[in-house]
């Protein structure tokens, strides 16, 4: 019997008879030959059916076989550099074919350009397209590489609550729900506060899961539900935090380049730009970044672009500002020391500069902007309580969080990394909604 294989391993089976189970992605008829591009979930391979090798009725069915029909094909693997597919360069000469199901002729996601609304309405089918499949394969590798680096560097994964009693990142972006007789609860904006509790038991921890922001943003960088990685580290200052970020991100890039090169090439990604992503990354202060923005704006001759770069100290950076900064570098760049007013309440103030906090954003090149945001956390209970009161946050809800600073408090730091933002940047795609299987935005909760 022929060995059943996955397409991703096809290079190991040249001149051998194999069986492939998958779906018809595309079909081309050329008289006595039918070329079937078959996808099996691990890759795409060309299968060539010759009329003389099959029963007449079987060949006749192949000539009319609709896209997305499911099949089981047995044949001999041949090396052919011209053969399309992922990884490509191989084809299967069909000896037997079983048609498991002949798909309906009204399949909506034909191999042509579709508008974004139509594609998103049919997201359950759009993910079968080669580009979307490649993006989501890369996303899976990003997540696996992230866990790999953390697990190999002494971090323990912790599961933090999805339902929380209070805000962590700002009260205006909360999804609210009634929670039995306990009053209101909220979908988690972050697992960070709970991981600050976990570090006092485990030292170095991370959570990795969905987070929710009821932010009415329509930019290409925002989702209302996204997957965030959040490491937290005891006895760690801001410099140590940046070292963790650059080491982990470098590992992620190297793993994707090693394992997902065919997918990257199928997306038309400029591989040379990713190959330059090796730490250490540049580190600049918010003050210096602000000066850079002002200077770049003065040099800008396009009135529209000049207007977008309007800036004064104390503002948070918008997408045009981040793009202008990162255009000066080939790798991601750390910007540290943001104004406290634009950052979360729990960030440690800068010594002798209470208007500035020990925060840091990691900005990706090529206009992709912030991919990681973190800080050294407040470790003094009195300072933290004062900030909670200043922000008018409910003290009772943060009683347990304040207690962490009473019993063995230490300097500690952490960051959040948006999986979809990193995936979008690595893939070189325009919109973050393609970097998750079923995106949720302010206008979309279907399918």
C-alpha cells in the first residue's frame, strides 16, 4: 500500500508512491491532462492526471471537478522545479483518485479578487485561500516560537481570568456584563495584574490568550478581540525587560524564517528585511523621539504628511509618528520614558521626573508601529494607592493588588505583545484582520 503523507513532507518521497488526502484548490484542463492543485492543510501540491492512466468515467469527472471537492489521490512523486505549490517543485502523477465529495458549483470564494466585506462575510471559507492559509500558518509558528523561548528561559505559563472585577488599562474600553449577584464584571483587557500576583510565587511567568478592548477604532492596527502574550518578571528593571523582548522577538523571527520560508515567499514578503532583525535593537527616549518627530515635520514638504506629524511633548504617538520614527531604522526600535499621563496607572515614575514613567514601547519597522508595550511596575504601595485615587479607580477592587506591595514587594516588570500585530508585520500584510482566523472589529462579529 502507498504511504499516506502530508504535502509539507513531499520532498522526502521523490520517486515513491504516496497517498494524499485533501481538497481541490484549482483545476486546469489540457486535453488528455488534468492538473489539480491539491491542498491538504500542510501545503499545496500539483497532481497530474493523464487520461490513459484512469478509467474513462473517472477522468471525465476530473475534467468537471469543482473547486473544493475533497479527494484521496495515490500516485508517484516527481521532482519538477516548474511545479506550483507550497513548498513547490514537486508533483504527483495520479494513478488512483477517490472523490470523497464533489463540491457544489456555487462555491462563493472562487480564485479571484473579492472585496473585503464579501471576503469577511465568507471568512469561514476565505481561510482556505492560499494567502490566508499562509498568514495563519505563520501566526501559529509565531505563537509556538513565543512559547518555546519563554519555556526554555525559565518562564511558567499561567492562565489568568477572562472575567475581571475592574479595569486595568482604562475604564473607557471595557466590555461589561452582569455577573450573577456580584454586580458587574468585565472582559479582560489584560492578564497583567494577575500575573503580578503570580510572580511572587513563580518568579517569571506569562499568560497567552484572548483580551478585549471596547475601543471604537477603525484603523488597520486594531481589533476588539485579540491574542496577547504577557510575560511578567520579578527582580527585573526596565533595561532587563528590553533585553527579554529583543531576545524573544529575535527568536520568533529566526524560527519563522526557518520553518515558514515557503509561506513567506508565497505572500511576496521581502525576506531580506526580516533577515536583518537581530538584536540588540536601538533604544531612544521619548524625549529624543519627540525631537525627531519635530525635526522630521520641519523637513516634510507634503502639506498632508506635515499635518499628520503635528506634535507637542506630552502627546502619545499616533501611527504617523511611529512610522516616521521607525523609518529611520531597519530593525524594531525601543522608545522608553513616556509621559505618565498617557500610560497606565501602575507604571513606576522616573526618578526625579514624576511626569515621566518607566515605560517602553517596541515599534516595528515598515510602518507597523507598536508591537510590544511594557513597563517597570510600581512596587511601593503608597505610590500605587495615590495613583489609583488620582485615576478615580475603585479602591475595593484593587485591594488584593495593593496587598502584593505589602508582603515582599520587589522591583518587577512586564510587557504585552500583540500576536496579530507581530504576525501582520512578519507577513507584510496591510490589515491586522487577516492575522486572526475570525476577526472581531467594531463593525463585525460574524461569522
